[in-house]
C-alpha cells in the first residue's frame, strides 16, 4: 500500500482587500453592520495527495495560486480553511533568497537556513564541507550574501536543502537561474532523492516538468483544473494557453505526397536548406574549453585528460553551427593495463536529459585497442551537429572496461565541456534535424 507524504483537503485561502488604509479601522469598529473590504479567493478548495517517492509538477499562470499553496505547504502561511498533512521534514526553495540575511555571509546564512529546517548548529557545521562543495561558490561562502548574484544565491539555497535530510522537497523555479553544470548537478540529486522522498516541482518550463515529473497539477484561478500524467497535463495547459481550450486536436493521417484529385498546381519551390542554414547563422553555438574541475567518478584505472569540439581537420572549435560536421575528441590515459576499453560521450541539456551520444563498443568489440599502464588513447566521434534549442548544454565523457551489458566505469566525467546555443532556427522541440530539403507547393482545387 502506498504511503501518503502530502495530503491536502479542501484548502482555501481568502484575503481581505481594502480600498483605503482607513477602511481597516472602519472594519474593526463597524464591521458588525457592514463590510469595508472585498474578499479575494487565492485558493478555492484545492484537494490532492502525493505519495512517497512521487514527483509531482505544479503548473499554471502567474497569479494562479501556486505560490500561496506552496507557502501553506511549508507552514509559512495558514489556510483560511481546510487541512494540510505532511509526513516528515519539508525543505523548500521558494522565492530566491528567502530566508537569507543579506548582511550575513554565506556560511552564516547556511547555519540560519539549516536551523529553519530543524537542524542544530552542530549538525549544520558537520555538513558544512559537503554544503560548500555542492554550492561551488569558492571564497564567496565567507562573503556577505548581498554581494551574490542570483545564481550564487540559488546555489547556496539548494546546497543547504540537499543536506537537511528532508522527506519532502518543494522546488519553485529555483533551477531557472543557475548555469547548466549546476542545474544538472541539482537534477542528479533530485533523481536520487526520488528513491526515498517526495518532490513538488513548480516550473513554467513544460519540458522540464514533462521530463522529470510523474504527474502534474494544473492550477488556474485558485482551483485545481486538471491532474494527470505530466505529459498530458502539460499538453492540456499548453493548448489552453494557445487557444483558450483544453482540447488537444488529433489530426487524421499524414498529408498525401501527391496533389488531391482535380488540384491545379500554382507554384512549386524546392529549397536546399543545409547550406543556407549555415550561412544565415540560424544556429549559433559557443563552445567553451575543457572543465578539469567537473564532477567525476570511477575506479580510477584510467583518467580523462581532455575533451573538446574539433573540426574534421582537427582544429579546436570555439564556435560551431547546427548542421555543421564536427567531432568530439576525448583523450584518456591508462593508469593500469586495460584490455577492453569503451570510450563514449553524451550531449545533455541543462536538465541533464541525454540528447545524443555514441561510444566505441560496436566498432571495436572484435578488435579492441588495449593499452599498457601510462599509455594514452585519443578517440574522435564525428557527426553532424543537430539543431538545438537556445540554452546551455554539456558533454559528459566516459571510459569503461568490458562490454555494454557488463562493464566497470574507470572514469565518468560529468559536464566535461559546456557549450551555449545563442541563436536557433527551431521552436517547440529539444532537437531539430539538420534538413537538406524543404519542398513547398501551392495549389488550388478545380471546381467539379
């Protein structure tokens, strides 16, 4: 039987809105005879439950009541009526920097923040090295928070909640201000946390909700408008935002490749687009260098020394474009004798979702390339760069030994290279195909 982590029953929140400050005094003195305010219903009888180990997204327009609901769940606000039951310790990142004293250092705020979640000073101090390492803000940990960027504040806040032994995590747009490497680190933590805890994930990023959440709640006008799978809920919400209707149109079959009977062709234009796309800058990608400080794991029998984008001629690339022939070069040193190496890479988006990748196994399984201790490998993976959406991306590189079905990681390096898509020609998808051809025809239907 499933254990319930969060149980919300008929929760309502009503605010008294006064037109003028003096109306508050009138209400206090004369309220028995008439009201000097009108009621604003922020929440209108919302009910739902979240099981242990479940991740539920919350979506909706600004002003829909999401933040009010989260504040009630965390105990910072009381409902006007209804009941909220939460099993275990709740940790939340709500408004950016909430709970921080701007005059205190990051370390002092971590102590304060930890105490808000029920930890003693001794417990926070014991976990401080791990908090510092997760935040990755260096010497800024001992500087006043008022000197922090929004991304650094998000790093500190998330680092603390990652180390408070929470049973329920509530994340409200906290990952929208971090860089790609930190966002992926947070997503890895959240995926691990799902095994033993529950998550409420609030975001306007429908792709993130669909990819990460099991189910989603759509809140509109203070009411729970729909609950279902994350994919279906986001599709209904998107359809409503575009058309004002929830209905998702399902068209019939694909269009015929030939003109309908009786049609008269007016114009036919066929365009070769691959060269044009490259020339017009429809996809502009900025590539950064190898990040030696990236998080890595493995048995240490080999070490990744360098990862970079290069051209087919071997020249390192600072910029590239979708549709361009590129190569990912990975250089590795064997620290012991290795007999059946497998080298590979994965390109991930800012949420850590794998988009494309490859490895050497199938090409070299019948002729492995062993190396003695102290020797090196250099492998280049050549491919046509896909068209990517605007945003931050990274390359994860790895070397293992064995087979795909049974192998051991020697060195797995997250975020070895970061790159940023500045311009793009796609919209609404994660990855676009570098098209060779677009053929558009214009015709009219002759009267029968």
